[in-house]
């Protein structure tokens, strides 16, 4: 079905699954484009509350009457065709489009769509790039899969020149987005419910990169062998970045402070571009910053202004974010949900001053837990204590052949103290009974484990650690 979004100006557009990170942002963009927006979701959340506060009513639950009188229905990949609102739309001739298709339609309205792809780091790099572009006067329209204080949330309406967004490989949705500039941060195993294996994933990234026209650019991390292979097969212009010597844009003379924050010289073919000082820690954020620098260089943004914006960047929410200091214990949250991302977060946590390092992990989806089982077992070797909640089902049904209990013995066999705390209440009770002043806790996962951080912050004091 061919849909012209301009035809829905002034008409009601309904979002099924409106509380999702991407869906809530798109709902706000559609409202700013002059549409009457409504939504529904199975549970209330900060996202649904925020939408309501902005004049977008969101019903909790799914009922056919919620979508009645809508001119267009938008649904997320997690919403099945059997959903009562989708069924009503089909029966009554209400046109429907999936979230990724809407993102692609929006991008087509802009002169230069910029898509940030990769298995890890999309939100951070999109957020870095958003801050660089906004602070240097490019006035982009932005859709990021997280919350960024610099733009006041997850979206920003700008001019028709630039559309900046994440391009996600899940379910091959990024193949519906046609960027003029595409970034590939890394290619790793994930979403094996959608892909046969890592080679299948690499092939999808190649298909995505080939959507860029010959006059466009694909920018990729040259430290990643699979990304390099993709770039070598393209006919459009390319740019590599990384730490290794063969890259075109490099980080040289890297040093780190005691909390893991980097200072380095960014170079292009060996010639200095700018001196960069980061407020976000870890080597992976050096690579993230290089990706942003590579895009900024192609957009003609002054390098001193780029470096200044990167210095101002303090991270997107749920990316190694301090949420409270309770009973003298620093409590952080991180969105990491596969082995590589979790290891990065734990590496940063290990750099922080602490007595004991606690990790509380909410596995996300049965398929991911099963397909990456061995990787997860090897992920937590450096923590002092690990709590694992029940698996967050998200869009899936319990297949009956994978559970949190199955992870315990293999992890314990590696010398890690691990406990199953099925619910957030169980995890909080265990933490409060056993943590000590000076400990550090980090919660991990892309489900709703941020609610655990919220209830810890709400139900306890927030005195600072002595000497911090």
C-alpha cells in the first residue's frame, strides 16, 4: 500500500504499542507534523505518561474501540496480527503500517537521511551526533532510541535538510530506510531469532549499505573485520574509522583518567583533526566518538566545534547512568542486553571506585537467552555478586526449553556467586539485605529492569558516598 503522510495532516493517527522507545518518539514527531495522535499499550510507563502530558492520549490495554475513527494505524513489530486493534483496522479498512515503514517514509521527506546502524552503540552514537549537529547549527530532525537531555527527549523536529536516526537490524527493518549517509558501527551476533547465523547478519548489513546511492557515503569501523568486508564490496564512497593503524580516521595518543574517560587526538590520514576529551568512559566510547567525528567531517562541521560538543556529551539515559546513591551504594543502569554490551558496561563499572561490584541482569527474550547462552555464561566473571531475574519475554511466548534457572550452575561453575531473584522486589530485597556502603550495583537489560532502579531510588535515602 502506498501511503502519503501529508494526506493525514489534521487526521487521527493511532499508535499500537505507543510506549516503546521508538514508537513514542514517532508519535511525538507525527503530532508536530500536524496530525491528531492517539495510542495504546499493554502497560503504563514513563513513556505513556510523557505522551499523555504532551496531549497524546494513550489507553492501557488493547480494545477495538481504541482505534475506532482513526485514519491510519501504526504498529510495532511486537504487535501481532491477532491484536484486537489490528484486527479491527483490517476489518474496517483502516490502513496500517509497521513502525519501520513509517520511519522510512519520514526519512524520504528529507534531503539527507543519516542512518546509524550496528549491533551495539546505535543510541549512543546517534545521541552524540545529535548533540554535534544541533550545537553546530545544522538544525536536524532527530529520532533516537533513548532519552537525550540535549534535545529534551527522544525526538526533535528540525528543518527538512537532515533526518538523523538509528537504523536497527532487528527483523531487517533497516532495509526500509534509504540513507544518504550510513554508519556501520559493528557486526556481531544478536537477533538470532531473525537471522540464521552471523554470516546472515553480515549479509543484511551489506544489503543495507547498498541502499546508499553512489554519491552518498558509508562510514564504518575498520577495527571490525566484518564491517571492513562490507565496505570493500560497495560502489559508493566509504570512510573507515578506528584505533588500528589501517583506518582513515583514527584515535591517536589515547590516555584515560581514573574513571576510564578518554583523551585523544583524532586524525585523518595521519593529519590532526582535533583534540577530543570525553565525559563518557570506555574504549567503546572512543570508537563511538570517532564515528561521530567521521560523520561530522563529511557534513563539513568544524572539527573544533565537533570536539566541543563531544566534550559536552554526558550520555543518553540508560547507558551506564547513575540512578541513585542509596545506603552509600551507587546504583547504575545500563541498556546492555547481549554479551558484548554487558561486558563493556561491566568494564566501565570495574573502573569506578567500589568495594564490591554487584550486577543485576534481566535476560531479554527467550530466543536471545538461548542462542547466546554460552556467551552470557562467560560474561560475568569479573563481578563479585550476580543476581538474575526471570527472563523478560517481550514479544515472545515461553517455549518451555530455556529459563533463568538453567544459567545458574554454568555461571556458578566459573566461580561467580550467582542467585536467582525472580522479581524486581526479590532483587531489591536481596540487595538491601546484603549490600554494604561503598558497593556498586549495575542493572543490565533492555526490558523494564529500569523499574528496579526507580523503586530503589524512591524507597531509600540518597546520601552520597563519603569522599565522592
